[in-house]
C-alpha cells in the first residue's frame, strides 16, 4: 500500500493503486501465459545485459551491431546524444535497480561491487546535467535504495552506503551548473571543472529546455533526505519555482526552451512531448514523494490548461503559449507516450485510454512508435531508439484497470522487440521503422526502463522481491522510497503571494463504479479510435486542383513541359549546384487563366516538396538474405513511381544480383543471358530511370537496383529519393526498381565482390530473419554451421565461396564501376527544397544534384564483423531447429 505522507485526504490518483477488484473487460489471460511472458522478459533482459557486460563494459553503452562498447571520443560524434556519456559506465549504473526488481540478487550485488570499484566520476568531460541527473544520479540512488532494502533483509551486509557516497559526490559535481541568477541550471557541466572556466568548455550557453531544468527535484530531494544535506533539494526547488513564475499567466502553459539568465521564452510552443514532458511528470511525483501540496496545485493548474488547449482526444498537439488556440505543428513526437501513464496517476482514465489506443494503433502499423508521426498517423521521423514510454503507460493502465487488453499490448511490444530489434549482441535501435533497418545503438534507458515496466506488467505480486507501491518511479524508472517523505528536509516556505486554492484539489476519491460503469467501457472508447487511425492513415490528401500541367508529372527535360511553364509565367533556372529553380511572374503569363494555373502549379510543387521533405513517401528495403548475412543486413532504398509496387506484394521480390553491362543500363544489355532471372545492378546517370528499367526488363531481369554515382551519398544524411518516370506511359514496366545511395550500394557491391553469389529480398520492409529462409534452407545452413563449428570462420567462408560460385560470374572490380559525369538528370523530382523569394514572386528549388559526401557510418556492418558473428548465429539456428521440431 502507498504510504500516506500528507495530512490531507487521499487524492484521487492514489485510489488506482489501492484498487484490488479486477474488472473483466476482455478475455482474461491465464496465469500460465503471463508467467511465460514474464520469463520471456527475463530472457530478453539477460540477452541485452549480458551482451553489454561481455562486449561493452566498462564503456557507457553497447553498440549491438558491431559488438563493442561506445566510448565517447573514440566513435564519431552524434551531437547532443553523446552528452549522456561521461565515461562512468552509464548502462551499468542505470540498470542497478532493474537487476534488483527482476530478482537477480547475485547479479545486483556483483554490479554494485563493480560500480564501487571501477567507476570514476572525476572525469574531464562535459555532460548533460539533465541526462546525468536522471540516469546516473537516479541510478545510484535507486541502487542505494535496493541495497538498503536487501541489507535489511539480511543480504549484502557488507554494504556501507558506498553508492550514496558516490551519489553525493556526483551531486556536488552538478551543483555548479545551478550558479545562475535565475536558479535554472546550465544545460551542461564539466564533471571535473564545473562551468565558466577555460578548462570547462562549457558555461557559455544561454538556453535550456523546460524539462531539462524542471526534472531535477526527485533526485536532488532524495539525495538531500538520504544525506541530510538540504542544499540539493533547495536548488531543485528554486529552479521549479522560477519555471512556475515564468509560465504564461493567461494560458498557464510553459514554453519548450527558456533563457536561463533572463527567463525569456526562446521557444514558445507548448505540448507534453519532447522538451517539456518530464517537467509535468515531476510536479505530480514531487507531490507524491515529498507531500508538498504546492506541487499538486501547480500540476493541476497546468493539467487543466493541457486538457483545454493541447488535448484533442486522442491527439496531443503543440500550441503557442500566448495563442493557445493556434496549433504550433501538425505532428507528435514519441516522448508524449508517457502522458497516459501520468493521467492514470492523476485519476483521469478516459483520455488516458483514448491516447494510449491511438499510440497502440500507430505502433501496430509500424511495429514500433516512430520518433514522430503526423496527425493523420503517417511517419514524420522514422527512427525508434527503443524508447520505453509506451510500455510505461501500458503498465500503468493495466495497473489501474486490470483490463487484460493491456497484457496483449505488452505481448505485442515483446514480439516486435524480438522479431525486429533483436540482434546477436543485444537489441539494436531502429533506424527506420518502415524498412526495419537498424542503428548501432542500445541506450541505457532500454535496460533501465523497458524491462522494468514489462516485467511488472506480467509479474504477479509474489514474483516481486518487494512492494513496488512503497516507491515512486522517476522519469528513468528508478525507485525512490516514499518513506523519504518523513525524512528531514529544508522545505522551502511558500512563495510570496502564492496561496493554495482548494479548487485545484480533489480531496475525495471517485467511486469505482463511476470510473467503470460498464465492463465494455474501455472497449467502446477504443473502437472508434482504431477506426479513425485506420481511415486517416490510408487517405491521400487531395490536390489543389487540376491545372494543365501537374507538379507530379513535371520533367525539366521535357520541351512541352517547359513551354507550358512559359505560358503560365513560370521560368526555369539551372543552378550551379545541380538544382532547378522555378520562379513565377504572374504578369508574364499569356492570360489571367494561365497565371492562375501557374499559381496552382507552384502551390502543388511546394506541397509536393513539403511532403517529400517530411518523408511521407515510404522507403523500401533491400535485405541481403544469402550466406553469411541471412537477412541481418537491411539497406534503406528509395522507391520508384512506376513498376511493381512492393507495398502491395506480400512476399516481395527475391533473387540473386548481377551487374548489368553496360553498368549504366542506358542501352541493350550485352550480358542479357546472365541478367535473365536475376536482379540487375545499375549505376545512376546518362539516361532516365524508366529507360534503364525497360532495358533490364527486356533482358529478362526480375528486378533492378539503381546505385547512386555520387560518391559518399548515404541514406543517413540524404532525404528519401524517389525515382520518377520519363513523362511517358510506364505501364510496360512491371518489375520492381529500387534506388540505393552510394554508401548502401557499395555494401551490396562489396558483398558481391566477396561472395559472388548474393541473394537479396526487395520488399516494403525488412522481413524477420526466420522468414527469409525456407525450411530446407534453415536445415541446410544449420548443418553447414555444425560442420564449421570447430573450423576457423575464414576457412569455412572460403570453402563456401569455392563451392557455390559459378565460373561465369567473376568478382566485380570496383575500379571499373565508374562512368563519366552524368549528363542527363535521372529525375527532376529526386528531392525538392522550397525557398522563399525576395521580390521575384513565388519560386521552388528542385534538388537534382549530387548529395554531399559523408563519412562512413559505423552502424553499417562490414563483412568482417558479420563473419565474426558467425558463431553466435549458430545458436540462433539451433533454436530454429528446435522450433521446427
């Protein structure tokens, strides 16, 4: 039971954790099935944790694709993401209390000993105050809480508060960041030198995010109350007080970014996602942990405004704080997925169910929640770094309602993690949820939060080593005991002029029958949302009319199109960087009607550009399925506007690849007898994409892959490229054609050079590795692996090449895969960018040039690293064999 820490009556949200009556809202899951899923969570955690310890520790994070640790300074910089890394074994510290919760007492004790013995905090390195607070300080305090709990039960009797001493040391290293006139912390601090010094390399920043400054109170207050030093809690309270004072008084909303010196809002958009999210969370949880009614009043004031302006069930949209009825953007980010869980704590179940259901339907469409998605539920940012917020809200909703529906949601999360994110050395973040491609990244929060919430979702009370209701979860899911509410503290006096208003409090508990008047209540809420998501995600936004020339049909090399542009008052300018700029002068049109058509054309072009910049056109996947890759390498590919639509093909197109001759595919192929029945590799340039497709189609190819000739181009840095037709009817092209940037194409060419016979699957998204192999192939590869188990990997791979390569197919010499500079643009609509015009009317710049060269990406697996994983794949095939039997 939760500890009551206030003299007031029990607030509504606590009721949800005191409920002990299950309401049958859908078919119950058997205890045996729950136990299986709980055990699956434990197995998955072991896979991730052990690979971190085996391949990465003492580095901060595991790189699961290359099976090594990520050490800041030794790997290419990822910008702000790396501010979480401080050379303090981040993942191990973040995982401490997860080990304890999962009943891994032996591993927990060993981990504590490692942290105490190995971790050093006196590092000359600049880190994020926010990330270091929630992950490292929170991890140390959560670990300390678990160690004390175990010591009181007779285990870990050797523990003498070592983690708490480290936590205080770290807290003192973070304190210099709060030395500002406002009390808001600098966003970064040097662990050794603090801020504002030549050796600190920080202290010059002026802005911070609201969440960054407002997500300190739980950890700092816990540190103060554990140690008896009031300094930390006082600084955290001062920062929260300042943010409260700077709220927009009419809307009672806060912005996303604030100047830490002046208190002026730098970004005035307001939502519940990135940049603000945990500020609201910590107001509510500070009340739970500390018992200070002011935090609950502030939360309730903000919450009323959120529900008035931001909540548009089932959506949560950003608005402007000064004009809250004006939307600030048309997309949502994945971090807002925590909000239904916070609404459960508030006791506001209906909107929590609605928003969670919307998130679940988006998740089911893409296997994971995209980093950002539009209001019509299309992908806006395609990454998914294995964020746990959706699992968190799923757990809290199940805890509140006991609806077995949320157990099935949890099952979906587990299955998708295992099918699409699991790799031999852990779990890899999704680079693109649409194609299934991976990123060499496994953040510490994956172990700290994801498995904690999933385990709690499926565990019974007797599976838990302690009562979790005696603790509050931080935003990083670290466990802080509610008993801290009675510890000594330097509770700040009320702010001048601030009086508590009883209208902001609900001092009575709602009737459980009113919460769920009908067992079908949640189901009735979810049904229309499911229908809305399905309907909206399948529609296509209508055009702006039907002018004589449609933007989607425009080809810069078509003389008829250029004449139509001239008549509409639109001129075309070729820029030095390869782009084509369109400029409209309405007065130069041949008639008023033509000028209106020109305006519509420009509007269409800008809309088309905006759509492509948002990557609303889904990419495709080229998955290498032959030995030794077996589906583990997925290359992000651009689609074509013509040919076979892979999104409508359940099986995709599978075949061996071969290089077309000529490589540019601009004339009849000289090696047609080899290309027949295979997927042809072509180089971009010298003719239209449709012409290339017709030549390989005539030769009998079953598909084609066009590789960019711009050296260094990559899907990591370049926007999605869509291959357009040539202005003619392309119904005669019935094979699939995909586009690979230079870096991804080179991976495929190198594989062909190394292994000669390379089989790929062209599809709308990556398939599960088990799906890429037939039953016969599984047994064949399994037997090969058994033979090779005691043989050096290199010998085995050489033998494979000698026995499987036909003499007629020679390795491709990369030096021969170059052509003269492109003279004819493949497509004028590769990717457009819209720019404002000054004094020239409206114009559109269309990018048809080369992408800038970029450095190689360590997330792409080399042949050597793939072969290094051969032994680990053996275990996977053994498991496949067991499954078949």
